[in-house]
């Protein structure tokens, strides 16, 4: 007498007979930050066709699937939104450019007449990765910016400089933790304070930097006050 199969046995038997297989096709490649590996890796962008299998043999198309991103190193699959996150190298470049642009904005607002301010700004920019930055080079850039935009230092942060700040900071802000965004603003504030209290133009520039970093206005006020307190 043959044994009677239970429901679980039938389900196991069916799973062994029927299945689904995905045939992946590469449609692109590049470099991204893999959260599985924890670093920059090459990837393949894949699209797939899902097929019903009988005894492991594909017999019926079940439609398209994907696209997905596959890490070449760990073979982990993730959604294509992973490509929106900058690689480590790209993030470092974005942060370096953001510090440089913020320093220029503060210098443009306060002027380049103070050697202390120029030294503080140049040191901040060098620490961010521009090893060859000098006080003279920053002063020349500010002079060129003023000549190009027709701005005077005592005026509020001009439209051209505001656009440059947003172009440098807007892409970076979503990838910085709140503490990182605040640290960047504090760096700019310390440049402004190197020769004394904030001028109205410097405060305006710093407020623009805070807004571009998506820091709430009340927090910007708090941070600018905190920067004036000796640590």
C-alpha cells in the first residue's frame, strides 16, 4: 500500500518539480558604493526575464524583472537607487569643493584685507584636500569673483555667489549627517570670526550656506552664536 502524502509533502514535491528562474542580461556598468562590501566597487546593471521551470528546465516566460545593480565583488543585488549615492572618491571631491566654495563666500562677504582671515581660510581649504591652496590664490579668486559679478563686499550675498553655493552644497547635503552639515557651517563661521565679530554681509553669507545645507534657520542662529564662544 502506497503511503498517503500529507499537504506538506505535496508542497515539497511541487517545489522540487516547479520553480522560477531569472535570466539576467547586462545592460551597463560603472563604479558605485556597495553597502555590502562597504567601499567603492565596480557594478553591472542587469535586466532580467523571469521563467517558470519544470525540473529545472525553463518552459514559460513570466515577464520582465529588474533592473538591478549587481556588485562585481560580492554579487549582491540592490535597487538602481544605489547609484544615487556618491562613491567615496566622489564624496571626498564634493566635500572638498563645498569647503572651498563656502570659504570663498565668506571672504567675498568680509573682504580680503585681513591676513588672519586669509590664513584661516587657506588652512581650512588645505585641510579639506586642496593641498596647494594659498592665501594669495584665495585673494585672487575673490577679486576675480568681485570683478565678474560687480559685487561690493559690503553688499549681501549676491545672486551669482548664492547660485555657486547651492550648486556646491545642494548635492552634498543629503549625504551628510546633521553633525557633518553643522561642522561645515562652523568652519565657515570661524573664517568670518578670525578678524572679529560677524559683519552683516558675513552673517548673510553664512545664513545662505546654512540654508543650502538644509540646516533649520533656528539652528543656524544657534551655531553662529556657538562659534563665537571660545572652546
